C-alpha cells in the first residue's frame, strides 16, 4: 500500500460515513476503489476520495444515488464544474434556510411582544416586518422592565382594527413632521413641539408609559441611527435629527412649565 492509498475503515472515518455505505457504493459501481491489497482489501486513492467528496455533497443536497452516478459519469462535466454546481445548489439551500430562520425569528419576536395578529394580518396592515422588528428592539432596550410588560399587555389586547388605527395615527404624525421640516419650520417652533407632544402621547396611550424623559431617551436612539431613526431618514434625509430636536425642545418646554 502506498502513502496515497487508504483502507475502507480509514476512509469511513475520514468521511464520517459507515463502512457498509462504502461497500454499497462499490457494489453499485458508484465508487469502486482503485486498488486491492494482497489480502483483497479495498484501497482508496486520492482520486477516489475526491469522487467520494462529490458523492457526499450531492447526497447532502438531496440527490439519489442513481442521479449522482449519472452526474459523475457525464464527460461534459469537469471536476471544477461539479464543484461550481454544488456551490450554486448549496448557496440556494442556505438562502432558503436563512429565509425560514428569519421567518421563525420574526414570529418569536411577535409572540414576545404579545401580538395576536397572524403573520398575514401583520403583512396586510404594515406591509413589512416592522412590528416584529419593533418587538426585538423593545426587548433589547427594556428587557424585563415594567415598560416591556406594558407593551406586551397592550399589544396583546390589540385587534387588527386597533393596529390599523395605530398605523394611521403614526403615519399622520410622521407626515406632519415631514411637512414641517420641508417647509423650513424650526424644530423648536411651538407647532412642531406640539407634534412632538402628539408623538409622545401616541406612544403613551398605545404602547407604554412615556413621560418626557422616556421620550428624550427615544429621541437619542433615533439620532444614534437605530432602526427607527433610519426609517425616518428613509422618509427624508435629516428627519431623524429634526424629530430628535423637536422632542428635546418639547421636553425642555415641559420642564420649564413644571410638567416634565
């Protein structure tokens, strides 16, 4: 036996398969060892191991043995062609599995938030995964705090009609903030601070207690370009800064009036 030849037991251990499987591959002509020892034992060469690698890749991708045999027997396919094909197939499988994993994660996040809507209802109302994303961020920010428990309880009590109203309320506030910024109204203008106060009260009524200091914390998160801040800037560049400044000005006004 040369240094390039491996016994059936060694190959089975290297490949993580059974000796019986290797015997079967030999019997059906899928992987015949290149050599036999003087005692008649199977000996596998480096080329045999490369062929076995292809067999195992295709098996992992769900191909049956007959199909694998036909692929490996195709003279038009080089070794490199087979590797490229396997890579393409494996990439497609990974993408499908990642999509499935993302879907499971979104549903887990939704359940953590207490959402009773089905995934279809959430998609119909919001047209995105925004609710699930919000659940993940809320969990990261508040953990097991009272704010988190409030959010769960209130979300669990919301019907599809409630969520539609919440969406419409949010959109109306955001649109008026955007219009004010586009018109050049300063963020500290009383009218814009009034919009910031509407935003705070919307959160306070719909999701969790939101005094002016809590609202300040959210404004800082918007400016730090967390997901909600990016959403604002997707509407119009600079909107996250404008909303932040309006919230801060409103909180300062409330403090000065002895309400914050």
